[in-house]
């Protein structure tokens, strides 16, 4: 391989590494969770409100108004379905379908409001953990 | 979320970094943290009384790859407020974190609030209480900022319950199966009357996620503004938000003694000023 090609490849890799955002595990987890939630919401809106047969092999644009009823329930009101794109004319569809959708379950948590719990627990050393387990 | 976290991390740094960089004494760090916590608690009171403006978009551009872009912005306008009092401030010298709780009796602002819009005379004894934490230490600031980011996320989620939000998608249907391409959720609105219930952490250390719970007393707020908020049968509307810690900047190089190397423009040495 020519030297220039090797250098170009190295430069490209360096560019990619610099451009990749440095995310913490917690941030990645939240982003993954949000992506999953949005995809799930979209699936609910589309599958329950759009005639998939009618739009087969087409790209369909959907605009819906959602209201979160509880942590895992939404009221969905589809405002527009189109193959041309969503027009922003502010009109309201009075005959819109309203459904209730279950999105996700949430575990109960204990909430605090004090100095003692303001920082998260320290990360335990994995070596120390193993040591404790072997005792 | 990342932008919000960055903004508040920046604010927390602004509160504390100057003192840190100048190797502030423990007393100066304590004062700095306490004063910051008080200011933040006051801001929280303003957010509850006058409301907070929220603008958010969450977008997945390529669903198969899961590329995500989320933005939440909050703003509190310039507001006049008076009569805020503080409960005794707590300070943890080991962690360098201050906790301030501000209180405001609604009757104290009766003369500066638009009485046509807000019937606060109905609640003469109502006291608003908001708590805030602050630090002068950069290593803790990311964690405090994650709590604030979670609080902003909770504001947004609370609004989604009260005002709803818009979902727009661009979806390809192939053989009657969804091949979604992009989906975007958005909100622009203002929310007032939110109370802070508390926070919790999931996970450990720098990867831990903060969760904040906020609530609105729907019954009380409805009576105050004279209209029904939403078709909601319970007294409180609650919502949770989550925030992650921002990756902090690379630590400063340490010198051979293990102490932080501080860059100064001062040339160190003996100066003989005697004749």
C-alpha cells in the first residue's frame, strides 16, 4: 500500500475519533432509552392510526398530538397523515382518533432531598468486590 | 439534555471554578458554595411562582442507527420578587456541597402579582419551598449539574402531561411493515407552580443517572388561575426527569509531588529589596 494511502487512512481515523462525541455510560443509557421511547411512540401512532395497506411501499408523513396521561400512558390524536409532507397551516382535525397507549413500565424509587444523598454512590472496585465474595 | 447539562455545568463552574483555580481557602469555598446554593434556591422560587418557559425537541434522524438529537431550553424572565427567606443552610465540608432551602409566603408578593390573573388571596398561608445544592469543587459540579438537568427534563415531562406535545414522523411502509426513518417530538410552552419532590441516583460514580421528581398541585393551581388545567382527577400531577453527568475536561497535569500544577505569570524566586 502506498505510504500516502496509509497516511490518509490514519488521518481519516484520527478525524473520526475526534468527531465521535465522548459520552458517559449514563448519557448513552439515557439516549438509548429516549430513542427506544420515540420509536415505540411512533410505532403506536402509525400502526394504530394509519392504514398500512394503503400506504404500502410509500413514505408517509404523520403529525400527531400526544398527551402523557401517566408515566406509561399517552392520549394520541393524529392531526395529519400525508405522502407529500406535513403542512403547517395550524388547522385541527375534529374527527381525529384518540387512543390510549402503554409505553413503558417504571420502577418505584425512593426520592431524597438532603445533603447525604446528593452525590451518587461511589463506584466499587471490581477487584475488591471479588475479594469480598471469596471470603 | 446534553445542552442543558452543559449550561448548568457551566453555571456551576462559574460559581466555583474561580475560587478553585486560585486555591481558595476552605472558608472561601464554603462561602462560595453557600452563596451559590442560595441564589439557585431563589431562582427555583421564581420558577415556581412565575413559571418557566420550555422549548424542547427530541429527534431520531435515522431510526435504524438510532441517531438522536435532543434539546431542552428553559428560560425564566426578569421578574420582581421579594420576601424570600432561607431555612438554616447546611454545608458538608468533606464534599464541599451546600444545601439551601428558600421559602416564600405567597401573601408577601400580593402587591406585585397581577390579581386578575392569580387569585393568591385564596391561599394566604401558602408557602413555597424550594431547595438547591451547589459546590465550588469541579469534580462534584458535574453531579450537581446532572440533578439540574434531570430537573429540566422533569419540567418538560410535566408539561407533556399538562399541555401535551407534538410528534412528527417520516415513515416508510414496506410489505405492511414499518421502516421508520425519522421521528421528532417537540413542545413550546410555559409551566408554573412546579414543586420539587426529590431526587435519586441510579448507578454509581461518574456513570450514575440522576432522577428528579416534580409535581404540580393541580387543584390549587386551578383555583389560583381560575381555570381547569386538564381533565385530571387527582390532586397532584407528577413527573420524573433524568440527567446524566457531562464528561469533565481532562484533569490538569500533576507535578512530581502529586499536587495540581498551577500556571501563573509569576516568576518565583528571591527578591532582594534591602540596600
